[in-house]
C-alpha cells in the first residue's frame, strides 16, 4: 500500500467523510453500475437520459473525481493533473463501494500508470452536445 499523499499527511492524515461533501445520488451510482455491466452501451445509456439528468450526471462525475484526491499535482509521485484525473475517473467507474473505500483510505488510490483511461465525462459532454446543443465543461 502506498503512503498517504503529502497534502493529506500535512493535514494530520485525516479527511472529512465521504458524506461530508454530499457524495452522489443513488441514481448516479445505479447508472455507473449499469455501464460497468455493459460498457459498450454507455453512449446509448447517456443518450437515453433527459437533458437535466445528463447535466446532473456530468457535474456529479466531475465533482467526485475532483474530491477524491484533493490536489492537482503530486510531486512526490510525479503525478500531474491529467494523471490524477485519469486515476480518479477509473475509481469512480468502479462504483460507489470502491469509491467510498478509496476516499476513506487513500492508500488504495491507484497508480495512474496502472489504470486504463476511462473518463465518462467526455462521453457525457459529447452526448449533451450532439443531443441538446449543450456545451458542458468545468
């Protein structure tokens, strides 16, 4: 297991609970689970979501990836923003139980070099643009 990142060690090694930032709604995690069971259906699943739900999914996904690691760079590990986003996206895509376990114990956080690219927010943004003309970013 990896040591805690410097930003967390400097904060005494403790962080607020998963629930402290609100987590994500059940429907979000149900969608993640559906996509995990049939990854090739992700685009069709997103295309079937109403406009508001698609936007909500996008921003919940981005918030979960941002909240997981807590820093945009880790010089000790030579991880940059893209590396951290890649690993955090992969963690989100494993489902709520795994996300919660990693959030509560960052020693479980994967090495970005060892996980495949799996960002769903880009696909959601593409579907929103094609289906509704929405430009999601942020």
